[in-house]
């Protein structure tokens, strides 16, 4: 019987635990495609400003309250009371772990400066961008709107799981946005009394193998993560074929054994559960770095808080974006580990509730709004979905006003009919620079109300949109996980 050539694997590595291959692949991804991140995925801070503004407002409020009372934490729920030096020159060190393209830092600092009318907080800030990859840091600090804040921005090339160069108790605030899902994660399951984890080994399809003229050099470069050599070969990250098997967990290599095994007790046999070891490592490191009474740590990421979802054998444990593997966050287990490590005032809330609370209104993402349209989903061709997105943005832009002038980055599909492409290109060119900055953006209830007539004209039902504004969370959602030092 003839076999599909693409199903014939060409082995390029040995079986290893999933988290080891994930770290390997992500390092290659950033080396080979790190300059094109937004071609593969966008975050809520890639171009939008509202998450950054909410963080800046929250930080300003907490620092102002803390210092007005003369002690760190006094009167601020969740923050321990410790003596605070009255010297106004005391630096306020903020870390952003995994700074992406620098937009969150730029918007945070710009808003903090704007609301700090007396100059009591912003001038003291040292904002440290932390990432293992120097090219990522270089790209982040090159964000045009960071130029105005460059005198208080520092770069730290290091792994967030171990910042040995940063002394204990010296950081006031730590922020990471959509970082945890990029860090090493194991998939574990119970099986007949044992706990097993997923092992993988990588292959290339026969068709891609035929295009590589120096196979031994390619395999050596892949094993050594030699990015410079791999760049000489055809792109391969999208063509990896993974074989899977399951082996008993080697607990000597895995921390928090008791916490993990207790967590897995109510989970059914053979149901895979994410164990976000990288996230656990950042919590341990953040706990070391935060000063007594510090404002604390915040992580924003996609995952679930629902044990029923975690016990679902069909849940999506990860997604694949251009060769990079992005795992859902198991927030109940993250919270259990944080408690084990002694973190204080641990809280998990929906990300849009954090943003909405700062704005004192309900917010919805543009993607969630698009999902309410009667024709959304598989009814539309991909280019038709793009047309709906642009028409929606155009309708909102009639009344939406951003404090930042941005060009909407929206590449038009090549398979779009020529006439439609010309029309939509004209629409793109006509978009105001103070409008919706990205398809991954937050919109307020008031902005939807002001644009209601224009949205109705393109088919939106006002009642459906209203329901979406206060709808319960879906099985996988974006959450804000925070804790403070004691």
C-alpha cells in the first residue's frame, strides 16, 4: 500500500520530556522568526494601550496611597505594613518580563507620567525590560514612544526563571504579559496509580527532507540550536512531525511533587493536565525579588480556573504558532504552588475585569465583538472575515479616539478578489491614526453605544452585543494572576 510521503518521518532527535523540547523549539523560534512575531500572533499589548494604562493607574494609586500613609501597604488591601523611607528620591524599580515589542512599557510610562501631576512617582521609576534574547530587548527598546522615557529604561538580558544579578528584595513591581504560556510546561496524567508525562521526539517529513542537501549538518545544527547554520536551510519549523509516548515522571527532576500529586487526585485517569513549571519558577523568583510591602507581581495569560475544564480530555492544552508552542495556564495549580511558596494575597480575575475596573465601565475585546456578528465563523471565507473586521473597525472609528497615533497593521490576503482588495485597501488608507490600533484591542461599553447605529448598519444586533458585554467566561479565557510580598 502506498503511503503519504509526508507521513514518513525523518528522525532529528531523541525522545525527551515535552517541556525540554518546548524550550528547545521556542529558542529556535525566536532566533529564526523573532523579528516577525506579529506575523504569528498578537497580544493585548502589541498595539493596544488599555492594559498598560490600567496597570499604570493601578501602580500610581497604590504607590501614592502607600506613601501618603507613611508605610508600605498601610490601608491598601493585600499589602503588608512595613516602614517606608520618606526620602522622595527612593527609586521605584519596575520589571517587565518578556517585553514583546515594547508597546506595554511605552504606554505604561506615558500614562504614568501623564497622571503623575506632582512628579512624585514617575521621576523615580527605573523600568527594567527583561528577556533572555538580546534581539528581543533591542527591538522592544526601539519602540518609538519609548524614546521619551529612555533615561529610565534599562535592559537586562537574562532568563526570568533565574535573575541572579538582581539582589533580593529590590523590586517594587513585576509585570509579565502572555509570558507564562511560552515557558516550559509538562503535560501529566494519572495512569493506573502512576503519574506519567508526555515525551516527544521530532521528525521532518520526507518531502522537506528531500530539499535539504546536507542532512547531517542540518541535524547537528538543530541539536545544537545553531541558528546561524539553520538559516541556510529551508524553513522547517512548520514541518516538524512529533511522535508521542508517555513515561512515568522522574520526580527528582520535577519540583513541587506533593502539590502536583495532590492537585491531580480529582482528575480522571489518562486526562492530560498542563503543569506550568516555567510559571512556577517565575513565582519563586518574583517572591525573592519583591521588596517588603512591594506593590507586587502581575501575570496576564490565557488559561482556565475551572477544574471541570481541566478534567476534560478534549480541552486544548496548547496552540502552535509558526513553530512556537503556547500552552494554556493551569491557574488553580499555579495558585496552589504560589501558596506553597508563601506568596501573599494571591488573586486570579478575568483580564477584562481588571481593565474595565480601571475605566469604571464594561469592556469587550474587538475579537469578541466580531464573534457576535450573525455571519461570523465558518460561514465566511477568510477574506470575508477580514472584510467584516475592517468594516467593524471603520464603524467604531467614527467615535473612538485613542491618545496615540498608530498605523493599523492589517495585511490583506492575497486570495482576496481584486475588486474587494482595492476597496479594502482604500478603507485601510482612510483609517484615522487615532482609531482602533489593532484587532486585539479593548472597546468600552460607551464606545459601542456611540457606534451603535454604524454597527447596526453592518449587521450587528444591539441586544447580542449587550449580552456579550457581561457574558460569563468561556472555558479558556485571559486572566490576571497577582500576588504581593508579605
